[in-house]
């Protein structure tokens, strides 16, 4: 069974630009969550989608948005990039909500660098 | 507001000895806790979990202990192996918060031969 895939793996952008990251969950998984990982901050929850609906949202500005398609693939968009957006963006999928029986499986991440 | 805290950014242990990774939390509504392991250039992988109704869960060399009164959990690895060298994240979940996992900052474990 293929794991969670994320594209691209690496991305370099300049301030003010926008970026779209893609995540393909494990086949059959309907929940996709996005996290931002920065040094010293751990993984910060961005949002979670389930059956094309945003079910939960973290404390990030509106520049961060996402969506999920009918095949459960998900995209995350960041507009008007800032230097502080440089991070590893991780996508995780699970059968249902996180929690008992819903352990999340992570992709390798997209390393975004904003210059 | 860091609801899940791992106060030790790094830990170094000799091969064969016990590794103890600690995690503290502030939200008493958390009812499920997980540990993830992360190697460089890979996403975190699930290691072990524990429900808030238990105080211990064991899986091979890995044991997680939960002390609800102290809002503290720990991961014990016995015996430690060089392949265990990675960053370990604890995470917590509350049913009333849906699919939102709250992660700690991570502890980098180095197991020396």
C-alpha cells in the first residue's frame, strides 16, 4: 500500500509570492491534516479536511488555506509569502479523525524556503 | 500557548541503557496521547499511544507512562539501540476538538554505540 505522498519535496519562493502544496493520502483514508514544522516549535496544526470539508482549523492567518478533492487529495495554499513561512509542511492522513484507531500517517513533507 | 511541552530539546544515551523522554501538558481535556518518531528527511511515524483511562501501555521495547494528576507522560525505551536515534514528538488529542493533534516541540535522542 503506497504511503502519503507530497509534492513538491522542495520549493524556493520569494516574499510576496504564493505557493500551492499537494498531498495524496493513503488509499481509503478520508482525513487529511496539515502541519507546519519549524525549529523549536514542533508541529503546529494548520487544518484538517474530511470528505472535502474543513473540519478543524489551527491558529494561522487567513493567508493559509486548503481544500480537499473528492478523491481525498488535498492542497494547501499560502498567499503573500513571508520569510517566517519558511518551514517543513507535513501532511498526514488517517481513516477517520485522529485518536484511537485513527492514528495519522505522515508524508515526507515539503520544505519551503522563502527568500 | 504551548499546551504540550517537551522541555528537553536533546538527550544522549549509551546503547543498551534506558532512554526516558518526557512530555508535559496543560489541557486536562486531553484524553489520548501519542508518540511519534521522526528521522531526517522523513515524516513522523507513529510509535505508541495511550488512552487517558490507562497509566501504562507497553509495546516491545517501548513503554509509555501517563500520570494524569501531574499532567505528565513519558516514553521509556529499553534497551536503547543506535537505530532509535531520531526526534521524538509527543502529541495529545481531545475528542471535543475533533481531528486536531497538538504536538510538543520534540526531543532529539542520540543513542551512542
